[in-house]
């Protein structure tokens, strides 16, 4: 079972949602987290944060590209004197698939769908389309989210990408949830209120309340006509 956690932009809560989702599945065999491209490493590491929030049973794959400045990937790569090669990322994914079989994999994106990875205009959306995994969209629950979320869903669908649903991050807002579900023709999988403090304990508690009926998991298992789960 595999899913990409993407979002409507940066600092929207993708890492926390990834940690909650992984904690929801913790204890099973082969639970893995992967952030293929990371920037802002001088301020910390999402991979390290997720490992700390979930626990030692989590397997964390190394980033294919990791840059210190908190910039768009294409610019961070330029400053480092390298170019992001999508095939390197896709090859790493294929190697993981071959070695792990049908384990549980959460892939975290970077920024929003249309963030450029290369100077030639290869976008995150192009990479996620090539990975061919269902996308769980993380969005704010607050003012402005309807427009941002609907734009993200439109970009995703226009490329023929699979949508696993939406997670609203922030204080519960029923009207925004209703609007996103109605106009976005999608399902809000969960509403994740702020975790204060952000710790392994609060993540575990949020995980116990996340998608309690297992609808997301069922949909992910049914979304692979090629037999992959």
C-alpha cells in the first residue's frame, strides 16, 4: 500500500500528516517513509522529524537530493551546482519496490504540485505522475483554503493523477470542509487539529483518531488495478 502526501503549498502540514498516517499504520511489517527531494536542511530534516515522531519501527529511506537552503528545489540545486535527475528518483523507487514487496510506503512531496524540480520545467507533478501513486492532498482548514485546494485538485486531475482525498490541517471549519467536498468532488479524509506540543504521544493520539473506519486504507488497496497495494 502506497500513497503520496502532497499539499497546496509549503509549510502546510505535509510532514505532520505523514507522521500521523505512518503512526496509524505502525506495528505492521515494512512501514516506510520517503522524501525524495528535501530543501531547508540547514533548518532541520523532515526525515529525522518523522522518525522521531513515529518511532524506531519506522524505516526511513534516504533522500535522493537534500539541499541546505530553504528554497525551491530547482534553485537550491542550481546553487549547489547540480541538477535534479528525475530518473535517479524513479530508479530509487523501483529498487525499493523490488526489495520491499508489498510494504507500506508514504512518500512526502515538497512544496505544492507545480513546484519546479529542474531548470527545464520538470515539476513535482511530473514526478508524481511518473511514480503513479495515489495522492493525499494536505490543505489548510482556514481562510483561502477553498481556492488553493480546488486549484490543486484541478492541477492533479488535469494530469490524470489519482486522488486519495484531502486532509484539512488546522482548526475545524465545517463550512470550508463542505465547500471543498462539494466543489472539489472529493472526500475530506480527516481534519487534523493543531498538535500542541508536537510529540510522539500527540501524534499517536491523532493517529488513533485518523480515518477510524479505515476508508482511506480500503480505497488505497482498491486503487491498484495492476495488483500493487
